[in-house]
C-alpha cells in the first residue's frame, strides 16, 4: 500500500512539473479553434481566436493561407533531355517578357545532325532520279512491247486464216478429183485404175487432216497471242508501279521528316518565356545538362491571390464577393491589426488535408479544409511589406498570411462539401 502511494505521489509531482514548465515556455493554454476562450465574469476576451467567433453580433472565420500568383507558377522546361545548357539570359527576381530568349542550349550536335541529314537527302534525291529514269525506260519498253503484240495479233491471225482457206480449197479439190475418178472407174472400159482411185482417196484424207490441223493451229495461235498480250499488260502495270514508287521516294520522305524533326530540335534549343512576368528561381546552371526538372520558374506577379485553407465546417458560412481581411507578420505594422482587404473570388470543390501549418505549435495541425481564393491588390500587399522602399516582388510568393472573414447573411454561398 505504501509503495503504491509513493508511486502515485511521484507521478503527480512529475505531471505538475510538466504543466508548470509548459506554462512558463508557451504561456497559458488557449482554446482550440472554433471554441470560445473562457473568461471571468464581466471580463472582455483578449482578442480573436482561429476559427469562428462572435464579436459585436457578427461571426468571424479565421483561416491560414498563402499569397500566390493568380495565374500560378510556370515551370519552364525543355524536352531535350541530355542537351547541355549553354547560356541562361535571366536572373532570379528579374523580369522576362513573353517570347524573350531565357535559356540557350548547345546546338552543335543538332547542327551536325542537320548537316548529315542534308547530305543523305541529297544522295537520296540523286538515287531517286536514277531510279525514276530506269523505271520510265522499263515502262516505255513494256508499252512498246504491248503495242507490237496488239498490232501483230490481227496480222498473225489473218495469215493463219489465209493458210486455212488454202488448205480448205486443197481438201475440196481433192474430194472433187476423187469423185471424178470414181465415176470414170464405173465405165465399161475405165481409163483409171483402182490404184489411182485409192491414191486420190489418200490425198483427200491428207488434205482434210491438214485443214483440221490448221484449225487447231489457229486456236493455239490466238491463245498464245492473248497470253503474250496479257503478260505484256502485267509488265506494263508493274513498270508503272515501279515508276510511281521511284517518283514518290519513300526514303526521301523519311529523310524529309527527319530533317523537320531536327529543325524542331534546333528551334527548341532556344527556350523562350511563355509569359511576361518575374523569374522566381533558376535551378539550372550553364554547363549542366537538361533533365526532367524545370530550368527556371516564373510567374506574373501583377495579379495575385490569397489561397486560404478554410475549415470544411466553416466554408458554407462564406459567400462569393465577401470581404476578407488579410494580415501577416511580415506587414509593417502591428499584427493582426495591419491588414489588406480582398474579396472571395472562388471556392474549391475538394476537401483535403491542410498544407499550411500554423506557426504556433499549440494549435492543431490535423485539419480538413477547402481552398478559398481571395483576390488581392499586389500594390497594396507590397506597400504593407516594404512601405516606400523599392519592393522585391518575388517575396510575395508563398508568404503565409492569416485571413479573417465576417459572415454575411447574403451572397452566393457554396454548398456544403
């Protein structure tokens, strides 16, 4: 029993010591966001707290945010991975106009490649001219051969037909002579012998066989001539196709496309500014090689906004066009009384984990928020930071601020996320 009591007393003493140490280091504990701080009877609250509060009958929403370019940060990069950076023409914080050359890459390799492509293209054109001439000669020869075959076909058939007429006449005459011999043989004292009749009969059979063979020869001649003409027409088509291929020049087309690609790479070796704005940072250096990382970052800082991370439970209490008071410890004045006024321009549609962390370690960091865009005057913000001094505009980007909204009873309020 005594041992347990001793352990309890030691634990209690450690707890009290930790509480006292925390109080001495960070001051008194504050209420969590969204809850009112306890005050004694008749006393006034020390000041506004993060989250909704009530003051003078109006509800206040307090949230953290950052100042960003309205058009966002532009990452200027190059697709020519591995090319050496020859020159960087801008500096961090300096201006850059649209289409102004900001980075120059080494062009020597691309120029050599262009020279090589030009040589290959010239050689290909010479070969193409020779191939076109050879193909044209082949087409002309095929056309002449076809013309000769088509013209001689009728002549060859006419000659064969004339021969057939002669054979038919011989066969007819032989048959007539045989009939006469047979009539003479019928006389009482025939002047011809049986042997003469038989010889004439053989001559008739020979004449008829020659006529039949001639008919077959005519058919065969027509088939042969038709085949030769068909083959000549096919050769003419093939020669025409060869001429078309030689004229088109597939190799030349690929070389021309390669030349266009090399020209595009040469053009991309000169990197220009995509917008008119301010150079925020230049991670790359002359002499390095291009990687997938940006060569430089720039933005148009003439129009800025404040990206405020409003608690998801409070965003529905705000309205488009509502006034926001933006305060920052970097402003030349007491915080949070020194502010810049802005208006709500747009509400985000995604609930996400908060990315802007409070500077006070006692405040909660595990928050779910909706991004609210507040439009600001860049000139007003610069005056609050630098006063009458010449401002460094790049200091605006990423500046952490605190925004306060007075809840309105009218306006376009977003639906609950």
